[in-house]
């Protein structure tokens, strides 16, 4: 399976959900957000578990892969904060917009830079295998998430936040060893670090 097609299909789905979010009102807005959260968390999980580790090794993709972990951490943090809301007030809307902008930036960087470099850095067979593994992992997670939500529909999302915490600390560990490269990458990409900052301010 083509890993890029798989990830791009996820990206298009989330874009569509963000469009729905804009026009939704009242409780429907939070429902659409819950869907966005589920999609993004699943997508981030398979990328962090399978795709990014394979891209950390090659020189061409090393920096972008480390940067991608950091961008995921920012997005996951925003998802967590937005997920706490009982209703979508003005502040929530503003934060949701920041989430959307961060996701859009990340998607563009992946599709316009990372995927291209990954294609030249890795063998075709290796890419194919990554695609297969990501598709399988996604299916596994989707079916176990379905079972879990049936089991604990009364408890709201405690297991989710626990697993998120774990994946964040993995990302932090990974980047911890390469401060030089992440510094460099934040310098070279002014517009992104600005959007990260605005996300951080919100916190
Ligand atoms: Fe990603």
C-alpha cells in the first residue's frame, strides 16, 4: 500500500471535518470536534509509531521528522484543551481556529516536503511495507477503540488522555537527543514557529 495515499486520505477527511465544524452550531459543533479529535489522534498515533521512526534515520528526512513530532505535540495539546469544553463559546472558537491552522500547516509541510523527501530517501519496498503496517495498525486501533467506547461509554475518555500522555512523552524523549537540529529547524521556518507560539500563548 502507498503510505502517502493513506496519509493523504486522512488529511482530506480532516479538512472536510474542519469545514463542517465551521458551519455547525450548538451541540453539533462539539460532535464534529469529537470526530476531528478521534481522527487526528489516530492519525498521529500511526505516524508516530510507524512512519516517523522510519524517517528519523535518513539524513534528508531527519529534521522534518523531529519537527513533525513537535507539531503533533502542539496539536494534541490543543485537542485536549478543546475537549474539556462543555459548550463552544467565542474563546473555544478562537482556539479551534488555531488548531485548524496548526493542522493545515503540518499537512502542507508533510505533503509538500516530507513525503517527497521520504520517497527519495527510502526504497520503494520499504515504503510499501510502511503503508501496509500503518493500514493494519489503523484498523486494529479503530476496532479496539470501538470496543472500548462501547464498554466504557459512561466514563468519558479517561483511557484516551492516558495514552496521549504516553505518546507525548515519547515524542519529547525523541527530540531531547537532538536539540541542535530542532533549533535549526525552528529558525528556518519562521511562520510555523509563530503559529506554534500563538498556540502556546493560548495555553
Ligand atoms: Fe502528521
